C-alpha cells in the first residue's frame, strides 16, 4: 500500500485541507493508500475542523492524524517508505526544512512552486510540483506514485543525491563561511 506523509503545522496555507480533498478524490476512485498527518494544531485551523472534514469526506480508513511528533518518534515516521506531500501555499514559505528531511530519508516529494521549493524539489526528478491549492492536480500526482513503486524509489534516490550534493550541514557551513569571508 502506498503511504503519504504530511509533516508540518496543520495550517490552511500549508495545504492541509487541499490534501484532504485530494485524498477524497483518490478514495472515490477506489485507490488503496494511507495518508499520515504529523503536526501541531494551528490557530487558523482547529483540529475539530480537520476531524469534521475527515468525517464529511469519509476518510477515516485512509487518513491518520498523529499530532506532533518529536525526536525518535518523528525519525521513526520518516524512516518508513513514504512519499512526502507538502502542498503549501503559505506566503512566508521560504526554505521548508521538512523537504530536506524527506530527501535525507530518500522520500519522493510532492509540493508546490512556493518560495524556494522549486530550488529544493526538482520537478520530475526528485519529486513533482503541483499548482497551489489544486486538489485535482495534487491527487493526480499522488496517483502517479500509487501507480509506480519504481518511480517513487527513483525520485527518492534522486532526492537523496540532491540533498547529499547540495544541502548537508557541511555544505551549508562552507557556503555561509564563503559568503561571510567575501563580506
């Protein structure tokens, strides 16, 4: 069974409701999948509203809300073979570290063209970028991974290579040092 994971604060602009709508589209096509939501409740999207939407869309068999996870529990969640779904349209989305965590763990990624995400997720190579707040396009991207384990594995490996070549702590420190030495 294909498993997806959303990791982040449970906010409207992080695409939580869009992802639930995409899950509904897949469920209505009789697709077998699981979508895990890991994150803390936010002021703009109470858990009661998320729970109501899950009930309304009858997603209780394919969506699991885990709440916030930290340390070993979070690492265990990221170690399992899953696809990271981060459909953010948050206006302050700069460089979401959750995508680096996904690449470090060899996960294929579905995200949007917000902030620096297109520099992190190489569309068609390390993941798939979809239009913001578009549940239909998001569901289509999810369907691609449901249909192809080899695609999931290939993009996950490509993402790990991209992370290792561009985003490790050592590379970050060297880049900052280089910038500061020229200042």
